[in-house]
C-alpha cells in the first residue's frame, strides 16, 4: 500500500480504510491507557492560534490573546468538560474582540474538530503531557506542577507571546 501511495500506483480503498481504522484504534488505545504521569508535563509553549491567523490584516494580533489563553488550557489538559469550556471561552473572546459571530463560530468549530486528545498533534488537548493522557482530571500534584510551569513561562516572557511576536 505504501508503495502505491508514494509512487502513484493504484490504491486498494478497502485496504486503505482498514489501515486508517487500525491507526485510529491504536491512537485511542494509547489515549485510554493513561500512561502519562505528573512528571511528564512539558514546559508551556504557545504558537498563538496554531493553524489560524492571530488577527486581521489591520491588527495582526487582534484575537491572539484569546488563543494564548486557549493554549494555556489545552497545554494543561483535563476533562472533556474542561475542554469544552476552554473552547467556548475562545469563541466568546474572539466574538468580544471582533464583533464577528461567524469568525468566532468558525474558530470554535475548528478547535472542536481538530483538538481532540487522540490526535497526535502539537495543539491537541493536553499537549503539555506525553501523548496518550486523554481526558483525565488533573491531580492536586499535577495542578501544582502546571501552575508552577505557567508561572515560569510568565517570568521568562513578561509581555506574553502576543506582544513578543
């Protein structure tokens, strides 16, 4: 199959679908294992709105702070309900900053579709933890560690990501 994909030959669609289903099942199994622990939290990073602009042509950072706050929540991770609240907060922030309901709704739909913790991306829910954590509430120790790392980031970047751009 890989040879066909790489070299443009015929692709067996049934085989391709089975392969993709196996990859998805493996991703979900890794997520369900709950293998990540408190010591696995990486330092906080942000890239603003990830695969979306941080602002308009006139104001290139117009809703960047909304995305930065959203990154903090996604980096930390937690429950499915916490993710939904973070996504709703992003939507409300963008709408407040721009007055553009359609833009806010588009960004909300984008993060809902693309931010699931099963996706092996740098912007997934809980990206501060090793892949496979999924939706789990943070323990008190994990909450302390996240707060400490967030404070370390703020000390290193006193003006924040959006102002440093």
